[in-house]
C-alpha cells in the first residue's frame, strides 16, 4: 500500500491483534480529501458451528444435527480477536471499501467484515452509499488504480451461496461422521484413523480412487497377438512397421496372417503422403490445469500448490490463482504482461522475438465470468521465490508465453506398405518451426530418424515377419492429476476446494500417495466406499453432490432461494442418514472381515477400577484403553507414548494410572483413564491429566506438584514432573513451556510453604553429594525457583516439542491445597526482569 504513496505520507503500525498491519495515508475519495486506513483479515473472520451443547458427541443424537441443532457464527480464530480489531479500526469511519479476494469466499468474508464494523461506523445520510466493493485480479499498481476507479457493491447472493455450502457441509458431515466414528471405533481396534469422517465432497472424491482400485483388482489380462515386421532398403537402417489390423485375439488367425504375409519377401510401397500439421499452443491457464500440471510434472500436491500460488499472488508475482476462465478478455494487456519478462536470463530471447514480430492472439477458451487466467505479473528469480515457488512460477510464466506464441508446425510423412496380402505402415515427424515449444520444450516434437526417400511402387526387402504374443495390462492407480480431472468433470468441489478434498482423504488415512503422485486406497478407504455402495450408493457417487453444486451456483446467480435450497437438501440427506443408520449392519459385515474386534486388539497395560482386570492398550489411532469384561473404552491423549505409572491407583475410582509422554524433549504427566474421560470435579474438563486435577489431597494432583503460575501463558500452572529425575523439570499444564532444573539431584519435591515474594510453592532439593552446587558441600536446600538466588543459575526455560493439542482448563494460578492456601500465586513483580535473570 505504502508503495503507492509518496515517501513519508503513509504510516504503518501493528493492529491490536498483533497479526494485521494498519496503513494510514491521506488521499482523495469521490473528489474529496479523505484519511484512509488500510488493513487486512486472516481468511474468514467467522466460522459456522453448532451451539455449545450440540458439540458433545456423547449427549447428542447425530440425527438432531440436520434440523434441531441451532448453529451460530463464531470467530474463526478467537486468539486473533479479529472482530474487536476491526471495530477499533472502523470506529468513526464514514466509508468502507472491501478489497477481499474476488471469488465467492471473498464475497462471504465481505459480509463478515460488514457485520463486525457497520455498528461502529458513522451512520451518515440514510440514502448515502457507504459500502463499496473493489474488483481486481492482480496486485499491481494498474489493477489497483483501475479497481478503485470502478468501485461496485458486494454481492449478497454469492455470499449466501457460501453460507449454504458451509451449513450443508457442517450438518451433513458432522451427522454421518459422528455416527460412524462412534459405531466403528466402539467395535474395532485397528482402524488406524482417529476420525471415520464423511463429507459430501470428500466421500465421492474417495469413491473415484476406490473405483479405479476395483477396476485393477477385477482386471483379467487377455492374450493377443500382433505381426511384427521389419524392412530395409539397400544399406539403410531397418524400419519397424505397424500392422494395420493392429492385433488379433486368436493365435491361429494371427498365424494365418503371418503365413499370408510370408508369401512375399518384398514390401511394396503403396503410397507416400506428406502432410504439414500443427500442434496447438495451450489455452490460457486456469486453476484446475495448474493443479494438474503441478502434480503430474512438478511433483507438488494440490494443497501445497495452492499455498504456493496464493503466496505468489499476495507478493504480486502472479494474478489471482483461483479462476475457472481460460480466455483473456479483449482489453487484457497481454503485451504489458509479456514486457515484464524481457530481462529474464531464461526466456528473454523468445519474449523479445514475440514483441518484435507481434503476439499471436491466444486461443479462444471459456469465460467463466470470474477472473482472467493465471498470468505472471512481474519478473522474478529463483533466489526470490525459493525452490517450489520458483518451479511453479516458471511453469506459469512459460505457459503464458506459450499462449501468445505461434503453434508448433511439423511435417508428418506416412508410408503405406503391402507385404503379401497384409497392409503395414510407418510414419515420422520432421520439425518445421518450434513455435510455442521453444518455451515449453517438453511438448516439442521428438527428434526422429529421417524417413527413407521413396515413391509409390518402390520395394523394400523384408527383414523379418513374426507373430508376437502380448497381454492387455490393467489400469494404474489414479494420479492426483487424473482425480482432479474427474472431480472437475463431475462437479465435485470448486477450483478452490478441490485441493482440500484431496488433502482430506490423505489425512484421514483413506488413501496413500505413492510414487508418481498415485493415490492408492487403504483398506479402511476401500471398506468405507464398498459399505456406502452396499447401503446407499448415492452417498459415494458424484451425482447428488453435483446437483447440489448446481443449486448453490443458482443461489449465487440470484436464481434460487437460499432457504429453500438449504431445506430441500437437508431433507434429502436426513432421510439418507436414517436409512444409513438402519442399514449399518451391511457396512459392518465388510468391516468385520477386514478389522479386528476391539476386545482382540492391543496389549494388556493397566487394571480397570471396576472389575480389576487388565485393560488393553490400543495403539492404533485413536489410542485408547478397552476393558473387554466391562465392555468400556477410555480415551487417552494422542500422539505420544503411554506406559504404566508405578502401578499407582487413582483414589477416586481405583483405576491404575498411566503416564503419557511426548518424547525426550517434550512433556509428560500421569493420568487416570476414567477421570480423563469423566471429569470428577466441576472445574475440570474432558482430557485433563493429574497435572490439572484439583483433588485437594491426592498425591498425584495439581495440589501436590503445582509450583506456580506459568511465566508465559496466563492460564497455566507450572507442575513438577516427578518422573523426570535425574534431569528434573517442571512443565506448564496448558502451554509448551518446560523448565529444566537441578540436574543430577537425588530428589526434588514441592514443599508445603510458599514464597513470600511471589506466592509460588517452595521446592525442596536433595542434591547429589559429588555434584552439589551448594556452598560448603551442603546437599539440601529449600527455596523458590523464581526468587531464590541460590537456584538462579540452576534453572533453564525451554519449550517442549509438542505434537498434540488438548482442550481443558484447570483452575488458573496456584495449586489450591484447601482452606488457608493462597489460590493465585503471583508472577514475579517484574516478569521480564525475572525471565532475564533466571531463565537463560
């Protein structure tokens, strides 16, 4: 923004959320002097979710999610305080100009921003327009000025189509996902997926992959025979001829043709044709084609490709990367875009030639009415963009130059032969002019040996004729590029969401990406799709989602009613859901063939507090404990290691405690399997370990091992890890702060007393006699880890390597040992000074 204004006239600062910059400058708006503020958002401001109680999987029937469960808009990222930030900046403003991405999602964000800021803006004249929409396709000076001079209004219908899609995907996806996740994880222990998810677009995407897998499995190779013939003329190299019948599936018939051909030892030339042909330059580049090429030629997955493309766009290197259009508008400055590339060390020669001889008009493509095709907007180098960024930018640029280049022209020579009664032929290509293949050499005409000079009636000597046996081969697994083509053809997803759906089926462990970016379905993915086919094929076929997408597009065009489309689609899927629930045994019959019952899975680990028999630890995601006698399953923290904790038991329920650890450089804490899933106290939430338990007297609880409030986050408590010796540490029970201290000490424990300065619990340390840091060889000392001068050089702040996130919220502050105990230890008076002094 500041680059558009004279030096010194634009000021920039960070907004209150620390993530978005605010640029301020003076300018002109509608012929009047105005003070401008320019800022940004980080994607969607709001996200759609069910109200609180409907997010409890255990207490809500998934069928209620179709209609009964109310939804609400929540801040997409509460930590960013985006609504408050926007309101602070918009307070007192007269006008707003919305510069969001120019697609349906961007239009939706426009109205999210307006909902936040309109209550605090100056009201002005009731008839006066105060909201404007800027339409642009690239971040260049010219495009920005043009957009500012042609301001419009945000499109409510496009925003509503996004709202409809969000609500449909939320209600349908959550209902099916919750039901089948709980049903199958309650029965099988080796599904190896933490979520058995369903998605109206995700599931048909998986269906394409499994359909190809089924074709491979059911393929039966068929034997066929071809006549292989070589001929030569004088001292020329032999020519291999193609049989005009191509192949036969009967060996005896093939042998008959060999015998007929062998009646002659000469091959007579029947005709020689020479035809000039052209290989057409590519159409202008849209999103789907970019994703296809990135996967097949560059080896970059669709999700990563879009991330790179978005970065290139925001940095001003390319035009908007989400477009369905393959046709440049008449007023597009092709020459201006091409001139940007004249100094390139790679394609400058081709560019200068085009500029001097004249650009070839790009081929007519499809105008979807959204954005121009993806085009390079300024020159770049590999040093600027990095490896993957440069490779994608290089392809986009080469593709653009190719679209305004001449077609590739070549001469195709075909010679027709007769040997006996059989016809054969051979052909070859000779380049006339490279055209666009000068910048896209991988599409060039390959160098071939020149065809021999000959005329009709000439004869060649037959070198050999033989019958060769071959077999038909099965198709290969779908590549990402082929899957993208199928999704586009059947209307599954949009140019923006296609990469997300492909990424989801990979993340859910439904497919794996093999060499060549091929998508091979896992056992779980195959069984799910076969199960849907068995119960209700429309859940996995692309037809119903394609029809929904068409209805959503009609909403965007103002030709369909938002509420009617939403209600009609939900009614259809609600009926399908009830039928799916009633027919789940059909899918279960397939599951039980492929997966092990939960009771037969895992290894004995800790005793159940109810029956006192050993429960089995199931390591496959989601890791959990299962008591086969009580037929109960207990959740565990994910992405870490679980082991028995000294055979100690929880005083509340008699379950044996287990110890969770995220690794040598991470955190660890004990937990009770029952309490983890069934919080025993009102101020505890699901997913809390002993380091957050507020039991007043338990020897494993926060009360016994809590030291003091975390030095970084506001809600956490630093808790001593009693298993960490001799490399002792305490860790925050909320964030990833870890404090290492008193290495090689024999014993470290929390004392009953508190520090008079900061209220933190004192720590009693029994040092190793040979390594004690205490004066005069003393081995025991009790003090505050924050304030005690004896301890200051023995304490080091680090951050744990964490691979999981949990909800939860133990009481803020101290350990709360009961009556008379101070519940909120203070941080040191000068926190930054304390960090500098004691945490190196």
